């Protein structure tokens, strides 16, 4: 597995260097999608709103989106990709040019994981989770993916009384370490979430995801892993999801800046979400488009070169329509961001005492469909 070089994300630039970067760098909009939502999902509140689709049918839909911009797929092991159907996946990728970018260990669904996966206090159940993580990393290496997303959805608690939080976290960290050292050279992209399905999930926020990376990497011992770390690469990276970040009442741009500042943003999951609330996985841009723009600008500032993984739950529209809308929302936001007066934006933040309210007024006009109907914006003084 050839690791994408993320080290440039952490580059610190002077004012002029940043201005030059903003004027010359454009985000490469490489779209991926999770194969799990190509088939109508179940719910504890309602029946499926369509017939369940097998993997072949889902891949056929994905192939039809290639010309629209879908060039990557994501799948869980062992329910969506496994040793029995891996040749089907390989042939699909070869025939269509769509890349399988990650194989994700299914660490939250099985009955064995009732009390957690890598953090499970029952040794025999935890061992099942660790071995699944190892098998998934091996498949990532075999298929030359870019990383393995890890989501600890079932690792957590409801009643905090008497919980050995430190021990729970240590078991989770040590499980990741064991898997990474068993299959060295593979990168993890950790995806935090505050709650749901557990009342509280381990490492729930972006900052704790960064902390997890430090804890895991400090314990890695395989020679290949140590070599990569010594060269400045990160192996326990992050895959923040917009919906999860907003469930935790975090600000998108600020939250994503944390893994970017360490060269640790391996992937990103895109949707939209009301602040707090349950995990809705709405189409990109449906809620809070101003947060979407701010996030896109932050990614541009720090030179993000990774994928835009669309992670949605289109219950009431065809998945291909939802994906087209979501890709278009990101494209439109990117166009707006590229057209920004970067010099004035930087000036506002470096000289806030001389630009009171100017940036707000500027963004109002940038978002207006008929800005000529608004009074002209006063010139920004140096």
C-alpha cells in the first residue's frame, strides 16, 4: 500500500505564501460513496422503502455514476466485501476505473460486540474484534486501498457510574496497535461520533480523534511502521464526518483544522446535519450551506488533496439522484470559494480592528443572487 503523503497539510505559511497558495491551489473534487446506502436501509421506525439490492445491483448503479464524477467506493468487511466476492470487486474496479478506496472493519453490528468491539471487557469477544480488524487491514493491503476507516460505533457506555474509562480507552488503543503492527504499512482513518447507537461513544470528538492518533502511534513497534512515523507520516489518521462533527456541536472549519494541522486528515465524509440532533445523513448542503463554504475554504487553505466521501441516507429519493445532488452541492461551494477575494479575507483576519463587519458584508453580497440591489460595499482600507 502506497501511503498518500499528507505531510504538506501541516505546512505553515507567511501571509504572502498563504495568499499565493490560495490563488493557485484548487481542491481536486474526487468523489467516493459508501456502498452500504445503495440499498434501502432498514429502520426501527419504518419498513424499507424499496427492495433490498445485492452487491452486483449496487455496483451497477455506481457504474452509472462514473461519468457524473463518482470515482471511488467504500465498503465494509465482511458483509459487503469479503473473500468470497473480492474477485467481483476487483473486476468491477478494473472494468469501470472506479477505485475501492477503503475497506472498513464491521466492528459495530455483530451480536458478539454487544459490549463493545476493541474495547470489549470480555477477552474472547474482544479477540474476535481484533482479528476482524487484522483481516480487514490485510484486505486493504491486498487491494492497494488508501486507508481503512475505523468507526467505534458500539464502543461506549450509557451509565457512567463506575465505568473504568481509562481501561476502556486503553483496550481500544491497544487493539488498534495490535492490528496495525500485525499488518504494517496500512493507515487507519478514525471517524469520531459523539453518540448513537451508544449513549456515549469512545473518542467522540475531533480533538479526541487527534489524541487517539498520538496514543496509538506512540505504541506502534513494527519496523515498517516506526520507519514511516520517523519520516513524519501519520498512521492513525482521521476521517471526520460532517454530520458527526455537528452532532457534537463542533464548528466544521475549526474541527477539521485540527487533523490538518498535523498532516492527519486522510479522508472526509460529507453530508449535512442540524446542530446536535440524531444522525440524519442528509444530502450535502441541505442544511447550513455557510458551514459547508467555511469548511471548503479551510481545506483549500491547508492544501487538502484527499477524497470527498459522500456518506448519506437517501431514504426518500433514488440514491443516484441524491449522489448527483450532493456532488453538485460540493462543486458549487467550491466554485464560490475559488471566486473569493482571498487578499481581503486574509486582511480582515489580520487587521480585525480595521475591518469591523466588512467580511460579513462581503459574504452577504457574495451569496446574494442580485448583489447589485444592495448598497455598494465600501472599499477595505489597509
